[in-house]
C-alpha cells in the first residue's frame, strides 16, 4: 500500500525540541543522529502502515492511534486512507498516564 507520511505541527515542534535539547546537553552531532534515527524509523510505515500496535491509552479518541518505539520515544500516529499522520512524539521516560485521554 503506497502511503504518504505527514508530521503534524505538534510532532514537528517536538522533533525540533528534541534536537535543541540534545544539541545543548550532548552535541549537535548526537542530536542529528537521534533525529535521523527517529525519521528513518518512521519510514517503515511506507511499507507497513500497521507495523505499530494500537495505543490503548488513546483508545477513547476518534482516531485509531498506533505507535512505534524508537530509542526512548513513542511515535504516535494514525492512518487515514493512504495518509499517515505522525501525531506526537512521547518521551517514554515520562509517566505513561500523561498520554491517557480521560
């Protein structure tokens, strides 16, 4: 199935925030490596959009969210026909309850 991948405004901002944080705390090279790892990990969705399991903490949402884990980050996405939207990048070192929709 040929699909396109879009990054939401929120996920693009989160990706930039991750880059900025690691650029300061480690180095720009480390930041680039991590960002490239995340982006390349998401590319698997072109071939297999359902590669990630459903995100049960978001089951009350109207979208059917799935996720991939790349490094310490949960890449949350949904599929709409032939478009995959990367909704958010969640740091797995946080309390997972922060994801839950009440």
